[in-house]
C-alpha cells in the first residue's frame, strides 16, 4: 500500500520570482535601507569598479588629432586629368599642357568638341571627342552652350573605367598643374570617401556673382573616385534642372550640393581672375604648395624680356627641380645693413631698405588689375593687398631667377638684378648684381601638408 507525501508550501509563494522579491524586501527591512541609501551604495560600488578597471587595464592617452593611414600612398598614376578643350583652342594652347604633362607618367585625356585633323603628338595627352549635348537645355542669356559639354566631362571621364584611379582632376587647356604638389595635397584625404577639392576665385566680385562655395573650374578641382562614380550616375538628370546657370563649374557644384557634398578649400589652386602683371601674387604666395595657375593668356610674361611661353618654361625649370619649394616665401633681416630680404624661391628676390614688418610683406603688391574691365568695375580681392609704387625707385630692388640646379639633395638657384634705372640705392646693395640661394630639397611630410 502506497501513501503520497504532501509537500509543505513555502511561505504560500506560488513562483520563484515572488519568493526572491519576498526575501529581498525582508532583507531591506532588516538592514533598514531606504531608496536613497541604496542609490548611494550603487554609486560607490560603480566608482570602485571604475577605479579597478583603470588600474587593472591602463590605456595610453588619446592624441588630440589622429590621421588614418591609407592602404598606400597616393602617386601620380592614381590621378586622372580631364582637360576641357575646344578644337580651336587646343592647338594654340598645347604648349601650356606640355609644361606639366609627362607621357607614361601622367594619366590625362583632352576632351574636345570635334576632331582635330592631323593632330598626332606623343608629347600631348590622347584626345577624346565629347558626346552630343543638344538634348540638354541652356537658357543663360549671352552664355555658351559648351558649358554643358564641359560639365559632362566629369561623367565621360568616370565612364572610361580607368583602373587604379583615386582622384579625377579637371581643368582647362589654359591651366598648368604642378602635378607632384597636387599629389601631396590630395594625399591628405581619403579617396574612398566623398571629397570635392578646389578653391574659389581671387575676385570678391566673381565669388559674389557665382558662389563663395564653388570650385572655379579654370583653377582646377579634384573629385574623389567614390564621389565621381556616384556623381556620374546622376549628372545627366541633374543638368536638366540647371539650364539657367552660366558655366560648367556652377553645374558640377550644384549637382554635388544635391548630393550633400561641400567644397574642401585648398589655397594652392589658382583661378587667377586677374589680368596683367602677376608679380605681386607670385612673390607672396601662401605656404600651401602651389597646385595650379589659370588664365595664362590674360597674364603678362612672368619673367621680363621673355615671351609668355618662354617665361613659363623658365619657371618650370625651378618647378622640376624642387616643386615643393616653388614660390615659398622666406623673409630675412640684415641688421648690420638695415635690409629686409624677401625670397620667393624659384622666381624672384626683393631687397627692401630698412626693416619691413612681416605682416606687410605677406600682403600682395597690387601689380595686377581686376578680371572684369570697365570704369565701374570693383577691385576687391579675397586677400590683403598693398600698393605697388609707380616710382620704380621707391620699389624694392628686384632680382629674377636666372638658373637653377641640384646635386643630390642640395639645390642652388641664381637670381640676377633687374634694371631699375638710375635709382640711388644704399651702399650695401648698390653694386649687387647677383644672388645665389643654396637650400636642401624640400620634402614635405604629411604633418606639414596637413597644416597648410
């Protein structure tokens, strides 16, 4: 005969959670813990845990700023240059392109409106005829429909499907690039992210008319590969909405704005919305590496007693020896002779009598005139300026680059005196005919490029 043993109820509690809650409340009652005391105990407990973790697993302090190393450094072959040309301008401006384009080392294509007969030149980039743009509207009164074709060069460049591209670079056939400097500048940015790199105009009026946030196309601009692929897919549909705009650069900027991408300003790109003598600009260039110069047809020869092409070829002799140092301004003070010397490396040296304040020498002498002509045209620039004396005897004594060379890492450059008439100069410089500058080749590391 079997008997079933009855279990005694445990505090008449129907479930385990209820039992836990019962014991917890009873414990609190015994310890006389109020909610505020419980909160204090938890805070103290958390503090002890934090201190334990800090001393148990110490970590190095984080730097104020970090740079993410890219898989490999950016090189020349990672850049693809698209040159906007026309069949009329390309033969005439080909000498500008030869200054910076190197076959087998520079990847570039010249985009034309129509074929150019008998143009086979191994010293120039290959030519591609742009697609038809008749279906796109253009309503800007007095403008040129070619702006649509030039804007679509972005799409046509991307759709070539070139391999190993990190950056698409765009410019005109009257633009010269300092390619090695551009490589250094673009190395600051991650090509796998969306970047639109360039600069606006030197003219306040031009920026006011078009935009302060747009990269002016003549000075050149760069678009990262990842952004270029996306922009190419939407460009044609986007262009249909901007028939009222004047230029190609405004169209590209507008379409990038729709993608949420703003301009990353780099001071080395130069639209050169100025005319005449660029001496004042070239002798007070910012510390940023020189990347480009535009509107070459509108400027006077940058060296005296030379043609425009000869002067640019002479300038590129220094570029090819030490591109990182080109136009970098160095100011020296000679206390004994009371002289101030301003060196724009690879271009010119100026001797000032007396001690000149450095901020004054960093401003640009107004040797140039505004881009827009007319009596009522404003002459406001995006940088500080100072007057350039009309009396040549009140100007600093000038020396221009004569020759440049290098031996391993040592670079020498020689500058000869430019005639200033019969001006009376101080004894220390009145018979000075030549200046030799010896320097080491400038190799900018990434930290130096980042701060410029």
